[in-house]
C-alpha cells in the first residue's frame, strides 16, 4: 500500500516515515522544501520526496488534485490548519483512498472540566489554533459519518523529542529554564505551579499513526488522544528536572499578572496558552481501540530532549 505523508519531515514525521517504511509501506513525503528530518535513518533512502508549495497550490485550487495524482491508498496530513484546506483535500480524495489520517490537537478541548479529559467531552476551544482545529475535526468526523469518508483524527499533546526545545516547567520554550534548575538558581513559576502540561514523545505520536493504519476499521470516524500516560504539574515538573542534576528546585511563585512582567512577551503568551488549557487527557480510548502503548512518560520524553539540548551545546548547565 502507498502512504502519502503531507509534512513528513517535521517532529512526528521524523519517526513516522521510517516506521512506515519498516512496516512495508511505500511512502511518499510531500513537503514545501527539502527539510531534513531531525534524526537520520536509512529508511529515508526508500522514500520518494515531492516538493510542493501547499499554500500556493491551495490558492489555485490544485493541492487536492496534486495529492490524488500520487495515487495513494492512505494519506496522512500532518500540517492542516484551516477548514478550507481540509475541504479541498476531502473533495479531491473522496472515493479514492482507503484511509485519511489528520493530525489534530488536544487544544480542541479548550479548558478542562473533568480530568482526565476524554475525547467525547463537550469542547470549548479558545485561541485561533484550537478553534480552527476544532472546526476541522467537526467537519472531518461529519464526513466520516454521513459521507463515508474514511477519516480518523489523532490528537497529540505537547510534542517533544531530541532536535528541539520542549515546553518547559514555566509553560514556554525558553531552554534557560532548564539551566536555572541545573544550577540551583531561583526559578519563578506562575500562580502555585499546579497547572498541567501533557507531553508526548514524537515517536509515540508516530506509533499512534501507525496503529491507526493497522486498526483502521476501528479508527475510522473517531478521534484519539495521543499523549503520555500522565500529565504533569509545572511544580512537579520543575522539581523532577532539578533532581536530574542533583539539585532541589529553588522555586518562587507569583500571580500570573506579576509573573508575566519577568519574562518576554512571547514567553508570557506561550505560558498563558499552556496554563489556561492545562491539559490532562485520557488515552484509554486509544489503548482500547488502537492498542496504543506509549513508550515514554512525559518526564522520560523531556529527559531525552533536554539531554539533546546539552549534548548539542544549545544548553549550558
């Protein structure tokens, strides 16, 4: 079977594409530029690379037809962010493929009500990203249930792995937060540090996509959380990171309105987005229907990413 991956050299694709090749699929990667995956693997030599400017082709109404021309059995879209974009693909692919997998996000839930949050809870998305992804999800699932379009949606949390800086204990991406914990310097956290983050290793997300293909009869028409087994609090996260360096976390807490004055605007916006969502999602549905078995806990995934930051010289401890 031929699998076309749209955006296959990013965080998840770095692990997903080799998994697909090793599982025996013929893989075509469609991307805007010849970006190298974060991690080398010999399987990439067997992957056909297609360079396409998705945004330009969508404006011309051609992108869906371009994907169809590759004659896929399965399409995995890692980088769909608008409803218009999703509709163009569905229109072109309907009746021609066996499975369409869309990379969603746990951000579609907005704020949590009962935790761990399950996929069927009422959703209250906020922020442009979460709202757009929710609109895409509603549309795709309706296509599955009323038009028999074979789609399933996978919803990752905060994707982490070697090659990029993970969401840190303050809920943003400044790697210096890890350096402060390593050096036993004071680290300011917002509020009481009890808001949550829910990470997932990129390879576990890749596992989820492959399992959705293997169990596609169970996956079609459904959305699945693809995260680590447990979310972590900001405070607990900071304390664990400090312990990796033989330290006890030197933490101080400030109300968010005061705390945000101690960081850049970009960092405060990222932190607010994370703590306002405070995701804590259940993976029971994915375990039951897809046999999803995450290899990494949140902290194990972050540990691998922080180790890479140190080894690559991007973080001084």
